[in-house]
């Protein structure tokens, strides 16, 4: 199952300017974030929680940012 993180990536750029700055704020390497955004590794619950805090994402919006399925 692959997720579409385009909305999440837009929010990251809007709030942090770069993926690298967001990865640093998340306490992970940029390559680790890249692996998550490319569906190689899944975000865990703690990472989703922290990302929502950093990006001002409301709990009811989590599915839109983290669980929208990629259309093939």
C-alpha cells in the first residue's frame, strides 16, 4: 500500500522552507524523511504526532496528510 504525501510535502515547504529543515526539527536525517515520503518506510505514530505538532495539523486532518492512497 502506497500513500500520497504531496499535501504533507506542501505543508512541510510552507512551514519549514525545506525538507531538510523539517527533518532536523523531527530529529531525523533528511534521508530518513525521504524514505518515509517515498513509501520505503512508514511513519510511526510518534512521528505522525510530532509532525502534526510541528506543522500545525489538526488531529481530524491526519488522514488527509498521512493516509491518502496513491492512485495508480
